[in-house]
């Protein structure tokens, strides 16, 4: 018999896959760390389980307890899996910006999901942060895991994602490229790699409408950088505690349109059906390609799977409505207009 004792033991050891077409014009090879091979279809399985384990260790989470989180879906998927295997309840708060598919998936995994408005301040009692905090206070034996400030998030990547990439590249990696939200992936993975070789460049990719790059460049929280944007999973309107800016070498901003178009190219040209932020990450690298040399070895993290975005970036009509595609280039849209 060759099997895993439960689904949580199937997390990690995801493949590194060479990109062959989109990056063909670059001077060096580019490899994708394809994280949708995790059982919850995203990299967030790693940190979700780590946060639950740390809450158990500290005594914050006791048998039969409730896990509460504000999540855009991927962290929720990992937490829901961990909760089922370990015997906890889950309540998630999320925003109305998230795809309906993500919310339905969490409900299918037994979680209660509360949808909150996107365009309110974090301090507003209706925001998904505020609602999660209030529930954690009101519900006995519950823990608000808070992926933004819970350092078990970046620790999971320091212990798993970093060592895997180091091993898989035989220590030859020179550049890590990560689309960044809570900062857990870039900070944990980046720290491990810098400790192995301080010359490795860690490049974070941010979204327009987020203040992270400006904060990295100036050390100041500039709210004039913040406005609504469409890309899911990356960018923030505050600086989460998981950021270790000392291991990051550069922040690059990518537009909603360019990230979406690049995700579609990854699917069509590489045959890897990725989520939105994978498009942003690779687009960020392409914007920086003049910095690369022939001897470099680049690893780009592809955070999640395209199936969660079929009604969005993989829907031509949705792309046309946002001005990301022109109507005359889209056969399906033209045929529905006849
Ligand atoms: N892409 C997707 C799809 C995500 O769900 C997340 C998590 N917010 C990220 C990228 C960014 O990862 P991190 O939070 O570790 O910075």
C-alpha cells in the first residue's frame, strides 16, 4: 500500500515546471512552482494547516472549537480541509468582490461563509475584518486565525516552499518572483532562500490599487495609492505583519488587464490552467526582463488554479466588459450579438 493517512498529508512537494513559450525571448530559463497541485488547489493549504497546528500548540484551539477567518477563498479551502480532518467548525467572512465559485466551494467543504461589502474601511463594523473579529469575541472556544498578522503563515513557507525550491533547483535559483498579498509567501520563501544564498533576488509583484510597493519604496503608508481593483489574492490597503521587507529586493506593480491577459496566455501557450495572480506574477517578471542575464535561473510561483476564475478572466464577455479584450477579437461575443 502506498497512501497518505489523510488529505492534509498530500499537501506540498508540488512540481517545478519549465515555461517554454511565453518566456522564450528571455536570456535565462524560467520555472513555475505550480501550487495548484496542492489538494485545495492553492499554495494556501500550506499556511492554513500551519496556522491550525500553531493554534493547537498554543492551546488557543481546543477539540470541537471553531476556526474563524476573513478569507478570499484559498485560505478558507485549506482551513476547511484541516477543520474536517481535525474535527473543528469553520466560519469565514469574505467580500462581495470574490468569485461566487470560491464561496460555493467553501460552503461545499462544510464552512459557514458570511459575505461582507468590499468598499468599506477595515475599521467599519461591516468590513470582513470587523465581522470576523466580532464573531471571535462572541463565539466561545473560537479562534480568529488572522492570516495577515499570524506569523505561522510565513513560517509555513520558510519550512516548506523555500526548501522545496532550493532542492528542486539544486541550489541554482537566482531569482524568486511572487505575487504578494499577506506577504507570507514572499517573506517565508524569500527568507529561506536568502539564508542559503544572500545573492538570490526576491521580487514581489503588487497590484495597482494597493499600497505595498509604495510602502516598500518609501517606508510610508500612502492611502492615495489605494483604490478598488479587480485582481484577486494580491495587494493590500495596509501592511500585514507577515511582511519581512528586509528579504525583498524589488516590488513591481501590474495592472488588472495585464495580469488577466497573461493568465490567459499561460493557459493557452503553456497548457497550465492558472489563477489570476499567476498571470500577475509572470507579467511582473516580463516587465523586469531587462534585468536578467543568461546564467540566471528564475522561479515564479503560480499560486492557484484557473477553475476558480472561469466566470471571470476566462470568460470573454467579462473581459470585454472591462475593456481587457476588444469585441472584434472575440468570436463568442460576436456570435451572441447576432
Ligand atoms: N495569489 C492568490 C490566488 C492568493 O490567494 C494569495 C493569498 N492572498 C496570493 C496570491 C498572495 O500570497 P501571500 O498572501 O502569501 O502573499
